[in-house]
C-alpha cells in the first residue's frame, strides 16, 4: 500500500498531490486575489458603458439577439449590474452570489459572441470601450475568437472563486475576510 | 443539512435581488441626470433588431433611371402639405471645400472635378427622385447625392451629436438615432411644415453604419415618404471634397 501511495504522489505526511493542488487552489490567499482581480476587471469594463449609454446601446443592438424594445433598458442596467457585482467581489460582500452572476454574464457574452461567429456577423465586443473602433471585418472576427479565449479564462477564475467558497462552507472555515492590517500583502 | 441548503438559496436570492434592484435604481437615476447626448429613451423600439445584416450583398443603389431632368410633372407628385418651406441650403461650389475635422480623411483632389453644377427645382427633384414605392428609403449614388445637395434638398446627419459637431455636410441637420431626443427632433422637422414628399438625404459614417437606415424608418413613420440613404456617407463626402461645416449649427 505504501508503494501505491508513493505512486500516487503522496508526500511524507501522506497528503497526495491532488489534495495539495486542491488545497492551494482553494486557499484564501489565492481566492482573495482572484476575486479582487475579477471584480476589478468588471468595474473597469462597466465604467465606459455607464458614461456613454447610447454607444453601448448601439453595441447591444449589433449583437442582434435582444428584441428592439429591450435594447435601451439592457444598455442602461447591464453596466450597473456589472459594476455592482464587481464591487461586491472587491469589497468581499455577496461573494458567492456575485461570482455566480459574473459567471452567468460571462457565459451570456460567450454565447452571444459564438452565435455571431456562427451567423458570420462581425461585431465589436464593446466590452471595455463601447465606441466603434472602426476595425476591419477580419480584425473583428479575430477579436471575437480571442474574446472567447479571454472569457474562458475569466470563467476559470469564477470557478476557482465558487469552488473556494464551497470548500470553505463545507469545512466550516472562517470566511477569507480581508484583514485591513494586511491589505498591503493582498494588493 | 436541508435547512442549511435552503438558507443558502434564500440568501442567494436575496443578494441577487439586492444587486438587481440597486443596478436598476442606479441606472434610472444616472439616466435621469445624464446630459441630452448621453441619455437613453427607456421605451423605444429598433426595427430589425434581431435581423442579422447581410454582409456581402449590399443592395445596388437605386439610382433613378431618368438621364435628364424631364419637364415638371406636378400631377405625379404626392399631395403637398401646407406652407411648403423651400430648403435654403447653399449650393455647392465647384472645387471649394471647408476643411473637415482632423479625423476625417483628406479630400481627393482628383474627385473634385466630378462635382458639377446641377441645381434642380422642387418639381424636377420629384420627377427625378420620386418617393420609392413599397419601402421607406432608397440608396443613392454619390453623384445623385451631389445633385440633391446642389438642389437644396434636406440633409440629415444620423451620427452622434458629438461627431456631428466635429464635422458634417454643410447644411445638414443633426438627428442622432441613438440619443434620447430623436423623437423630439423629428417632430421639429415635421412642425417646420416642409414638404414631406421631397427627397431627404440621410447619412452616417458609411461602410456598415446602419444609423441612417434606422433613422429612415423613424422618419418614414413621421410622414417623410421620400428618404434617400447616402450609404457611403460622411467619409465619401469628405473624400470627394464636398462642402462641410463644423459645430452644432447646420
């Protein structure tokens, strides 16, 4: 049995590699940084859209998914929802709920971009700047594919955040609240 | 364990509700306080919002087939509204142009010679550019647009006000389809009492810009029956050395 344990990568304390990896991935040190990073990305993405709703409404329309009557309403509310969800993650409140909704938003963005790739409709994402950058059709298609990869990476961050929250609840561990005296360590 | 699970769900829904309600409130207050250019109408509709535009096949311009302006045919014209206000935009001068905004492409000197003096009367305009049957607009060639400009047709700039301010076709009015007061501005045009069967040229940024098409639907709904889309729009106008103006006034 000892040989089998060694074959599975157990260290001297008897903890296998998978457990050590899981322990690292759900560690509060990493979780706090991932949540703050994800939150900041959403805050930065939301601000230009909040400043210029007509431009963002134009972007929303370009996706060709929503009915015309919902375009303006979505363009007004969606950026604020992004901002508040991002703020929640940065401030460490509503962490699980904010992570879930950021994950949902990412899935919706990815689905919308994938659908437009399927429709052969080159659009500008409008993710961080709702103004038309005047890109060529080829550049837009390239960007759309790159965006799918980028959003997939952010989905991994969401998954880490949710996994860590779940592990913490199951283990009954205290929440990884940011200690003000250690803010310097975290940023 | 079951109680803990239900508590988690309850907490999740409450937090979600808090986020959604806060987002809606913030959005409404921010929109209320926004300047005219950045305000959005809450209730509006965009025709063809879910229709994916065809990328490759832009329909060929429906340039009128009449080669020369025929004699006036008032009988064929649509009913004339009261107080026909004749558009008073200046005719284009051969080879002259006001410098456009710094962002605009440089005028093409070779293209300037294409601009010829061809001013038409209202009746000649109607005969040459009759209201398109069965659709709100037609697309026009740059040459047709030049003729319309020289004849004093109404030009409407569908781009954002800020972009209009940086440079627009001389005499063009700003009616940005994306700004909250689009209905108000269209109403102003209607209230001016101009003939709604005369050609009205709408343009935006050219290329894949759809703002002029969207605005044409709204203008058609307001009673303008002879809408002409300048598909190549502002970049083409500047490239061809057309007369331009800057600022908020036409």
